[in-house]
C-alpha cells in the first residue's frame, strides 16, 4: 500500500481558516452548534457563509490541537481553525489522521498557547489515496461506534445499580412497608445496630514515623488511591517500612471492607472489599478496615450499604467538612447505624443481586478498555501504513471484542 501513498505538505491536504467571533451575548437561541477549541460550547440560529459540511476543526487557542468533527451545520469560533477546503480528501479520515499531528509543538505562548496555521502549512505528510482513506475511516468508525455503545451500556448499568440499591435498602426483597429515619426510608422489619456492635473497625498505619532499623520489614500497603467507590485499584501498590511486631496489628484479612476517611463530598466513605489479593498487605491510616462478625453481618452486604444513598447520607451528616472536602473519624464510623435484615439469607440474596449487576459493569468496563486500546493501536498503524486496511475484517470490528476477549 505504501507505494500508492503520496508525501504532501499540510497546506495541500487541507486549507485551514481561522473561525469567527461570536460573543456569548450575541448568540441567539437556535439549533446551530457553536464549536470552540474544546468542542461544543453552545448554540446559535445562523451560520457563517462558506463553511463546509461536514466540518473539521482544530483547537487554535487554549486547547491547541483538539479535533472536532461535526456533520451538521455549525459556527466555528475564532478559537479554532476550521477546514475550509478538503482538497478532495475524505473529511472523516482527516478527523482521525489529524489526531496524530503534533500541533502543540508548533504553538506559541505559555499562559494561553496559540497555533498559527502558517507555521504548519509546510510540514510534510505521507497520505493515502482517497479510496484507502474511506476504508480507513470505516474501520476506525466501526470501533468508535462500539466504544460509544459500551459507554452507553456502562451508564445504564450504573443507573440500574443505583436504582436496585435504592429499592433493596428501602423496601427489602419483598416490597416492605417503609419507616422514615434521619438517613432515609428503610424496611420496617429491619433492625438498626451500631457498626461497632457487629464489626471491628481497624485503623491503619501512619506514614512518616521515625523508626529505628531494628526489626523493620518492608510490606505492601493500601493507599487512598487504591480504594475507589465500589472497587479496588491495585494496579500500583507501594511499600512501607514498619516494625515486624506491628504487621499483625495492621494486616488486612480477606473479607475486610476498606473505606476511606475522606475526600470529595460525593466520594466520602468510598471503598469495597479486600479479598486477599496479596498474601500480606497492610493499610494506611487514611483507610479504615471494617471486619464484620459474619454470623450477623456479611461483608458484602455492609459494603453495598455503605455505597447506598443511606450510607452516603450518614457519612455526609457526621463528617467534618471544609470548602471542598469532608472526612470521618473512627468514632463516627463505629457509630454507623447498620441496617440488619431479619435473616442472613436475605442479606445473601441482596448481595447476589448487586453482585450480578457489578459483574455486568465490570465486563463492559473491560470491553471498553479493550476497544480503546484497539482504536489507539489501529489509529497509529493504519495511518503509517504498518497495517493494510484491506487486511482488516471490518465486520468483526463493528461487532467489537467478544466477552472472552475482554475477560
């Protein structure tokens, strides 16, 4: 394929033109998209003259090099360079191709980087023929469509989980009569127990202590960054030096519910379950480890309860708040009013329902990641001719990876 490609300066591939002024106060209600350097910023009721459709815009000021492709009428602001003439090239292909162009290397200014089109017009590029351009566009568009589909499924699955938690923790499994508490409606037959009555709350090790080298060991530890809302991110585990005699004091056990002491208001008390992913791991002092009495409270049930609107309402009410952050201490956590269904079996059934939804969310997160990695790899390889577009199975690309491939 490479023999059919041509080397051309950018100015012969596209004619770039600075966009048009349109202050916010001058815009009128309408359906015409107003495009700035970072994409859609509003709407208007008219368009400038001689603006081609579809439109392709490059961030000129501020978000230099950001690419926006628009297939209906639009108003390109003066913060973008829009393509006035595609010179016979495929617009959609160019929207992918220009993502690899190092625009920022040609920008000027520090506080507000700005791109001058005259500085890039003479840069030479290897360009495929229009027929290959269209085939490459089809391949990359198929993957982007699959990525958007996975994003939509993820959004709906997360909405389903929130709705399920709201129903399960307010009506139980049988649509019970509800009673009002200061943290929301709860099933009438469920008891309330302080967390300290049905679990042990373990605090973590403090970093930066001055310790002697005697009897010291270096062990992995769980940081706030590892503890996310509803899952643990163990992709980067760091180590800390502590006394050998302290290992058992701070050691995590499989089934511990780990919760952060603070963060943004909507992430207060975030966390989930430590499942013994490492043989030995401790936790820092900004992460609590809750160890339920399994004869009365299942770890998974408490983890989901803490994530629920009921749990969030409690944490937010008792937290120490600053302008942007909130935090809880071990005393407040121990006083958490745990909702206890009449039987452990009911706890298990609720956990099974929410676990099923979580598995669906995890599957589609992994599919989304696989597709994004595939898109980035193909974008580079197709644009450099390393892979021939004729060798791609476009029908399989449109379907996306199978569940086995994403697993």
